[in-house]
């Protein structure tokens, strides 16, 4: 509740009226001519007279105490007790696409990335998130949305589905329940559309760049791109062309590279080079906990890019002081009338 100073003015006015009324009544009583009554000294011995005097003293003490409470209430009002919080309104204008390579060599990292991202959903405030996965072809698991229940559910189910040792299953060294196999197959369905090809990284990134809608709106757009860059096939785009296409749409690129089994140096250097050409961020780590730092970087850099200055929101809380002052004022008036 926002405090406005007219309440203070009203309280002071009422307090002035109360003081004037009490003073006026007291003066009227003092102006009356005293009435002399003979043989009235015995009155001071009467229990009813003693009680009346005691009551009058108590009323005067209560009047003083209530006046003090009224002053304290008015002081609280004039001091404007308030709470403050900091808001950055442009946080609601962020779009983030998770773009994951789901080839066999990435399963372990994809699982932990999805789990980590799902745990971070509660910290979002208006951001829209999408998930796209690719191998030889791409599949959109869910488009950009701020339905956080759906996002959390899909990320959690995806992490469970892909937590699967494909090598062990393919070579027959591990037995998996049929339900587990079906869950995995359903999740990667649509990512193996080209026979004898896998991990077509440039085409996967290009597909992720197409998920951003609302092109006419002033929104920050980011792709978190997780891949080992081990391409096995013939992509339509080169990696540089895919990255340039993303940059042309004003999409920031954050590349997560966990390492590769075969072309370690070549794969990393290519990713590093193309990411840096568009001023993107490259995270070379086998620890998926790098994802929180990527999100933090997205929020910090995009807030600066969008001109989002933290705003201090102040909420006044005048109710306690107002109620205290009002009750004290009413009580003083009642006691003044009683003691006139």
C-alpha cells in the first residue's frame, strides 16, 4: 500500500480538533462559579467520592498515554516505513533455445545438461525456452514457451530418456527393460532421418536458428549449442555458414564443447574459431555445471544489451501507524468526553 501524506495531514487536523475540544470543555468547567457547600468535608471520606477521584486520575493518565501512542503512530506514518526490492523488467524479453547434439557420444553430457537446465527453470521470470535436438536430422521437442511446468516436465523426461548407454545396448553388453528402450526411441525419434549419417552439426545449428519467432519484437535471443562437432555425413551447410546465419538474425551463440573422441583438436579449433567470429561464448568443459554460468552470462550481457537497468521498487506500509494513531485519537476523544 503506497503511503500518501494527506493521511498525516488528516490525522494532525483531527488531533488539533481533539486538543481544542478538550481544552474548551476544561475551560468552560473552570469558568463556572464555584458553589460553596457547608459541612461538606465529610465527602472526602465517602467511598464513592474516593472512587470518583481515583477514576479521574486514571482517566487523565490514560489520556496522556493515549496521546503518546498517537504521537508514536503519527511518527511511524511520517517516517514512511517501507520495503524495497530490485526488479529488472527486461528479463521477460529473453528467448533461449537449447540446441543439443544427441549423437551417441553426447548422451552422457546431454543428460546432465537437461537435468541442470530443468533445475534452473524455477529461477526464470518470463524467459521463453525451446528445446531442439539433432543427429542426422533435427526435431523440435517443444517450441519457445514460458509454460514452465511444460518446460520442466519435458526436460526431466528427456534427461531420463537419454540417460542410456547406447554403446552397451547396441553391442549387447547390457540389458535394458523394454519400457526404457521405448522411452529412448521415442525421445530421439526424428533425429535419424538419413541413413549412415550422424551428428550433422551445421544443419542442426541452422535448424535451431529457425525456432525464433516474433522477429519484429525487440527481444534478446540466445542459443545454447552443445556438441562435440564430430560430423559423420554430408551437411547442407558448413559450420561457418550456419553460425553466420544465426548471427544475421541477431542471435547470440553460446557453445558448450565437452570434448571429442576422434578429432579432438580439429573439432575444438573449428568450434572455437567460428564461435569467436560472431563474438559468441565458448565453454570447453566436461562439467555440465557450466550451464548455470552460461545462463548467468546470458542474463548479464542481455540486460546490458537491452538497456535493462535494475529498478528499485519501494512499497510503503502505513497501516500499523495509521491504525495506532486513529485508535489513540478516538480513545482520547472518548476519554475527554467522559472526563469533561
